[in-house]
């Protein structure tokens, strides 16, 4: 059942995010750089060529985790570790959501009613994960309430939504125990919950080996998963390593557009070069480098192509 609404989050003053009023159009890729405290827009010039890179400064210190864009709501939201940053693509302004109930914010997701779903992994810890994660729903009216209530959420870390409004959640540390860790560390698990009430989460995937660093739902219901340095395709009964199991640095964002093109971000941290790839051919692991080097250093999360909502 839904928990009673909490008080509205305190909001920082709205500040101008871009003097030029950079727009976001269908087909753009969006990621977030913690090095430059900016959204990064990658816009295709022509099919088959590199994308044009534009930074959208946010005027806020960024430690980004996840990002989501809704063309219908005309907003981009960023999970910024201790708060949520919302960029209005129409007015080109920024809003910062903060709340004393927030722990560490790991991901965000717009739903079809322009509510913002927030994945909160709870308190920081060393060693064993505390079971104090939450999922929050922030409404256009400014109310914040807990949704998808589950007593044993561990650390809900990644979110995505399919075209029917079903929400998918990666709960970090909620899977089987990792061998050799004396029960202190666990693999990850995947759940789903239906809109619009977001009640009674259902377990979908809970097997050894899953350590998610990026997550996206495909139109056919399968999952694209960054599993550390490997890109995986998860089906109900099988796991397929894409690119022949090729090891990258660390996959920090993945998404698929309306043309079913797969894009992903590969980079370790803000001090090393980062790459944004388009997967041209899985069988030969043909990759189109869309952006690389210091221009996208520290990029986290990715939203690709035409939104499905």
C-alpha cells in the first residue's frame, strides 16, 4: 500500500542553465558529465557520422548517477547523489530537489503523467549493504511519497520504464550471496511494478553473476545490462554477452532508440577519458565512436533517441 505523502522537498532557487537556450530534439543522445557539471547533448549530423557535441551547463555541482528525459514533460532529470536536478527543456532553467528523507539518489525515471520516480539507495555503508532503500514519486504538484513499498528493498539503483508504463527496478545487493565473501556481499536482482499505483513489486531475475552498472529495457521485454566491463542481453531464461563478451572499461550508461540502435557509455571515472559508442553489429562487435576523450569525461547515464512516453 502507498505510504502517506511526505512534505514537499525543499527547492533551491531556479537558475538559468543556458544563455543560448539549447534545445533537445528527438534523436538526440543525452548524458551527464560530473567533470563539467553539464548535460551533454549528442546530436546526429547525418546517419553514419559522428554526433555534434553540445554542453548544457547546469550551474550546480554535479555528481551524477542516472538521467532520464521526457519529451512530453519537456524535462530532463538527473540523479545527483544527494539531490535531483531537473532541467526544463522549454524554459532552459534548473530546479534542484532536496529532502531530509533522501539518502543517496541513484536513478530517476519520468512516468506518463510527468511524475518523477526516484531510486534512493538509502544510507551509505561499508561492507554489507543496509536494507534501507526506497522508491519515491515526486508529483508535478510538489508532493513526495513512497511507492512500490517493499519491506526488504536493499538498494534500488537503476530504473527504466517500458512503453506500457511498467517500471523496472534493479535492486543492488538483493540477489544471491557472492561466493567467498562470507555472506557480506550479494549479486543484484531485477523487479517490476505496474503503473499507475506502483504497488506489489514482482521479482523477475535473481541469479548469480549480476553486478549491474547500466540498465535499459528493450521493446521486446529483454534487458540491456552493463555488467561492469561487459555488455549483456538478459532474457527470461538466458544471458547473452554482446560483442562476444568483449571487456570495456566500465559501462556507465546504456539505452536503445526507436530504430533499435544500441548506445552505451564506457568510462571509469571523471579523471579518465570516456567513450560514447553505437553498437553497429553485435556479431563482429563493430562500434561507431560517437564521442571520445576529455569532451565527455566523467559521463554517467544515457538517454537515447525518441522517448517511448
